[in-house]
């Protein structure tokens, strides 16, 4: 069955970078866009961007808010998507989710990765 | 960016009640709207896609309607396990945007 398995929780200092991975199981990884959504403690859902995992593409779209700080990549050989966020601040403390898009809707989500930014 | 205005932000209802949540888009999004349920500590779960289509395996007491800018999510008979926060999300354009969420509680 389809599963998205994310890497474990991270604790980072302000100014550092974090890379979260999302490994896909049970479907053709290259056939579906992968999106990243985050959720700060007690807050709503915030879209960060997406990547086209197709081997001939790898194209990305990012939310304006994260432009210049976020990079989304993929490794098709191991069916894994990555989200790297740089210059971390305390307000980047959040749970980060990957989500598979099917015709726009997110029918599969990773379990979430808590990133804590603290000095 | 497309703004999604969801209301109410919180709602208290009794078991068996009919519950409605609305979502208004700042521009026409056709039918490109989904509804998600999120329970504490869990990832969101897709309930409704394309404004009115029930995701496989989701109970039929959940439904969605609307098109253009105005959408409604309905629980026909509230069950205790429906306690969660619900979000709408548009996928007509980038960036994708979510409503602010509706926290549903049992009265």
C-alpha cells in the first residue's frame, strides 16, 4: 500500500539548515508531484512548495515566503523526496509534512517531522 | 495569492447534529477544493476532493458542495469520532492555500 515515511525529529540552532526526507512506498514515485506543508504549534496548515519527481523534470514551485531559503529535491533511484530549509529561525519550529498530490488533492501524507529551532 | 476564508473557526455541537462549515475563495476556483480532517498529533486526512467527491473509505455522513467561490462541508449526523479540526484547501492555482481551520468540539 502507499506509504510516505519521513525522517525523524530534528533540533537545530538559529541560522542552521535542516533537511527532511520523505521515502515513498507502494506506487510509482515519479508519477506524482510531491508537496511539502508545514504546521507551527497550534497553528494551521501552510503550503511550502512542490516538486515534480519525473526523471526528465525535477521542476519545483515554492511559496513566495520561502523563496531563497527552501530547496526541494528528489532521488528517483530510492524514491525519496527532500526538503531543505536554510537560515532557520525560531518561527520555523513546526511539523513538516510531505504529501502526494493526486489531481491536486493530497490523498497520502507522511507522518510528519518535528523541527525545533532553539538556541 | 488565493485567500480561503473558512468559518466558523470553532464549533460546538451535539452527537447526532448536522454540522456545516463554509469556505469562501477570494476568486473563482471552479471545483478545485478539498476538505481535510486533522486529529491531534496526526497528519491531515483527505475527506472530500473536487468540492463534492467523497474519498474512498470515508463515511457517507461527510459531504461537500459548492463551486466558484462558495463551498460547504457537511457532517449529516455528528459522531464522537468526528472531533477534529477541518481544513479546506484550493488547488486551482499556485500557491496552494488552506483555510484557517475549524475546530469541532462535542457539546
